[in-house]
C-alpha cells in the first residue's frame, strides 16, 4: 500500500529518531538522501530537525553503550568460568583477548580489556597479585619450553592437519580446543609470540593454512616471498661489510631501524629461512 506524504513523513521521523541512517530511510522509501532530509525538515521545521538530531545522537550513544555492556558481560562470564575451572592458573589480558575477541559477535579487544579489568577489580588485592605472578610464570615457562620456532611450527602444522581432517578451520579458538585434547602443544600465545610477524593469530596460522588470510578479511598478506628475504639478507650483509660489523642479529636490527621502507623481521626470517646463524653461514660460506 502506498503511503500518503503525511504518513510517509511520520514514518521517516520515527525511523530517524530510532537511529536509522538517512541512507537506509532513503532506500526503504524510494527517496534520495536529500529527499529524506527535506522531508524531515518539512515535518519538524529547521529547529525541530536540529533538536531531533541531538536527541537521535543520544539514542544511538545509549544503544551503543548497552550493546557494549552486553558484550563485556559475555566476556566477563567466560573469564569467570575459566578462572573457576583452574584458579591456580595464570590469566593474562593478552590471553583473554586472544581467546575471546570474536568478530562475528562483534566482541573486540576493548570489550575484553574492560571485562578483564572489572574481573580483577572484584578480586582481593592479594588474589589479583597472585594471578599476575602466576601469569608471568606460566607465560615464561611456555615460551621457554619450546626450544625452536621450528618446534612450534611443527605443532601448528599438526593442529592444522588434525582440524582439516574434520573440516574445521585453524582459528585461534579451534586451536586452543585442539590443544586441550592434544595435551602437548604450545599455547596460542606462544604460537603468536614465536611465529607472528605482527602479533596476529592469522599471520601465524597462514604459515600452514593457506585459507587463514582469507578468513581474517585480508588482514594478513605475505609481504615478502623467500627471494625477497634472501635479497634483504644480502643487502644487510653488504651494509655490515661496509661498516666492518659482524652480521649479528643486533646488527640487523640496527640496519633495519635506519631504513624508511619496511623490512622483514628476525622472527619472519627464522620461520621462513631457518636459524639466523645458519642463514648467515649459507650466505657467507
């Protein structure tokens, strides 16, 4: 049924005050963006339209705040469940963020940070300090436990093979679930710490799973192939030779810090080409 202009304008005002965008209202009523704006001003008057915009902004802000509180409550419940299952374990903000950020549910890092802070604030100071100490110990122990990046990469590849067999993707959440059943694999934090060049799970996962970059929405793209890495090493060696420096890891960091263009990191070189000493030996022997 076609609405009269009066009824259509009432519907536009109602939708606008509800928080609908001018573009969505235009699409719903087969109008242009300016047509919706003109109809609103005609119905409310210039001053009324200005007041309506201010009221609408308050409605939208309130709605966003309520949605954020709901997301924080979801993460808070997950943290409390995790804590209840093992109160003696460490519980870091990085671990919480890695586990509970969920784009599909619009849960972001800020939601995790808020939930984690609220959780700690409700604990006694002594218990909060104990969790912090346990977190430091568990993180350090897990990072140190896995001797080489190749060891970590082997476990990641094993996880990908196991998950692929059941048509399950190598997301962080699925990896942690697999790890709990496997019983002998590095934590997701360690995988990211040791294998990721940019601190993202998708970057580490893409080393074994070719679909990881697509799932992350294009967040990861391989900037350097192996030839690029070899060329970067060659340029570094030439730079070190001109300055009569030993081609050490610290010298490479000094070299890259003085460049304006991005260069592959030491961790990326280790993962793709092998141990630093072996890479340099192969180039200089």
